[in-house]
């Protein structure tokens, strides 16, 4: 089978996990947010990345140690900064729901996260696919804008009988989502920055497809430091350590684990697909991953009733998703050009 077909299929598969993991954030109670988030972060950013990498990357730690300190530092730094965006994502879902949060965060993360890695490629403006990438990213932003407007109009309808405070909270959630989207793009930048780690893993015997997992170990270690640090801070501040032992929390723990597994499954599989795409993998694969994830997340949101009694906004949503599909097709074509 053609390598690009396999790569594209892996990114498609990853998008399902990316578009689904957020469902767990609707099942945090009765745990405190910080307790749930600490469990989720450990599964997603430490246990799975290291466990998977150890299984398929020979001499993992030796390969990582062979890379310059500056590469490791900046890869972790981008992961740490993304961690701020990840925390804001969880907060935004509580304010605005799955649809609008995914719409804003995924769109901004996809566009910014796609453009920035271009600067890691020499003479990127002379690449034959460069015009197609720019047009594809532009269409992606338009699709996200339409989706976000649909979400805002939906909220106006659903909150028409609620207090002004509810509308204020929605606006606050949108602002949080925008900030999260910009910071979330740095995860892909960290992955691009960690390309020497991938090469080192290949030199130690890992396949091109599996070597990407070594990069995630380093990037997500920085992400975990931010997420775990903030969670532990809240546990002390709110004196909520007892939340781990609250009764009837089995479901919350289950969803924390499922969300963690799905979240890293998305990154792990995406990394394998991007590696097979070559130098432009992070540039093209990333927006495809998040664009498709946005579509999948809205399917779940529709099933959850988030678009009930909002016929016109739902039509706007479908229009936005159609533009996103067009952008994804163009980005997919750009890797052939």
C-alpha cells in the first residue's frame, strides 16, 4: 500500500480519538476538577507515552540523551506552554460546551500549529505545495469562524431565558477558548522542534513510524509538569485531596482514564502518520487531524443535544463543517503536489 495512503489513514484514525476524548470532561463529578485532571494528565502525558515508546523504541532513554540539551529544553518548553492551553480547554468546556470550544480551539490550534512548523523547513516558500497550504489554512480559519458564530448564535437561543450572568459566562468561555487555541498550537511546534529526537530514535533502531513516540515523551513531560503542577496547586489551595476518596466516583475515574487513553492515542497515531508524510507532515497532518476532530466532536455534541431547538445555528454549523472538509481535502492534496 502507498506510504501516503497509510499516513493519511493514520491521521484519519487519530482524528476520531482527538474528536472524542473531550466527552470525558462532561463526567468529572463527583470528583473535584483538579483531582480528575491530575489522573487524566498522568495517564495521557506520562503513563501511555512512556509505556508505548518503551515498547517500540529500542534504547529509548539513550536515544533521547544523545540529543542536544537545547532541543530537549525547547521541546519541553513548548509542551509546558501548551499545558496552559490544555487547562484552559477544560475550563472552556464547562462554560461553552463541546461544540464551540472545539470549534475555536481546534481551528486556531490547527492554523497556527500548521504555519509555525513551516519555519523549520529550509526555503519553505519555494515548496511547490506552499500556495495550497496557505489556501487550505485560510479556508480552515473561515470554516472555524463560521462554526464559532454558529455556536455563539446557539448560545443566544439557549440562554434567551437565562440571566445576564449566563451570557457573560459564555463570552468569558469564548475568550478562554481563543487563548487556549493559540497556546494549543505550540504542541505541534514542540513536536516539530523535537525532530532531532526522532532521528536519534531511528539511529537506535526504531522504525520511522515509531520513532515519533520518542519525541512525544519529551514534549509531554513538559506538558505534564504544567498540568500536574496546576492540579496539585489547586489540591492544596482548595484542600481537596479528600476528593480522591469521594463516594460514587468510579464513573469519574473511568472517564478520566478513557479520556487520557484517547487523548494520547490521537497524538501517538498522528505522530506516526506525520512521520510517514515526510518533512511536511507536521504542516499538513496537524490541520487535517484537528479539522476532522472538530467534525467528529460536533457529531457527539449533536447526539448530546447541544444543538436542540437551534435550527438556524445548526444550519450555520453544517456550512462551517462543509468549508472545513474542503480545507482538509486541499491540505491532503498539497502533500501530493
